[in-house]
C-alpha cells in the first residue's frame, strides 16, 4: 500500500477552502493508494472547524493582503513560507508521497492518479494565472517562451515548479525548503530555493498539463468558478 499525504500551509478564506476541500474529496484514488491530509494553520483560527484531516497551528503574526487582482507578498510573508513548508515535510516523512496543494486550487478528479502514474521524483500539475503558471525554466520566473506549449496536454521537463506538487518522500533525504543562505533578493520565494536544491542534488522536475487546476486567487476568480459550477 502506497501512502500519500496531501498537505499545505493554510491561511485562506473559509468559502474558498470549502471548495478546495470538495475538490480533494472528489479525487480518484488509485488502487493500492491510501491518502491522508495535514495542514499547517497560520493565523486563521476561524478555518479550523472546517478542516478535514489533521492539522497543527503556527501563528507567525504577519499580515497578508489580497486585493482584487493579486496577492501582495510582503517580505514578512515570504520569509515564513519555508518554515511552514518544511513543517509539512516533517509530517510526510512517514509517507511515500508528499502532495502539496495550495489551498486556493481546485483539482480535476484525475490529478493525483495522473501524477502518480507519471512516476517522477518531483512533478506538478499546471495551473494558469493570466500569463503566468506554476512552472518556469530559469531564474525568478523565466518561462523561456514555453507557456503556450504548456497549454497543450503533455508532460514536460521544467527548471522550477511548485504549489501543486507531488514529491516522492525519498527526495527529502537531500532537499527541503530551507533558504539558500547566499541567495536572498535575486531569487525570491521558497519554491525557487527548493528547486535549486533539487537540481543540485540531481533531481529532475516535471510539469503535467493534462488536467490544469483552477486557481481561485481573487474574489473574481472565485465568483467565476462558482458561476461555472452552477
């Protein structure tokens, strides 16, 4: 029996988190696979009654701003993320797979099955936000002109990725989200540091684009999703 831990740092509006959990409920679980959930709740106690699965609480005390167009990432938000991600990794070490799914994503039911069957050490399911997605080839966010290619169903090797990522937990013997101490402002974000560490340890990163997730990153995106559901 293979064991998967679905996990994420959790700081989210209740209504979005409820839709997220419904999409997790609807995942098709392959034969011979067992799934658990674990969340690291960060400064949103109101969400705790709605959690399906285990959780722990880490209150970092920072303010997180989300407006109608984007998430506004202050430095205080950025520097806490490696701590939260690494806490989920610690919980996952007793599992075969760590499946980190940000809590504003809506997954297609076949997502987990597809990622497991790809049999990669590190693989993400794509999601698009305007002209950006959760994978890139180089540096901070250089897609090397490949975003239109990634809109075609397939499996692609990428330089960096995150946010909706399945990792074989043996990878964590060599890699985690701890910031690289001599890289600070040139590459910002815990996914960059994880991806650099993974590449240096000899791991490839892959992107599946068969079943793109939906990203409920703004109120408008949430309302559009709810209209489609109706």
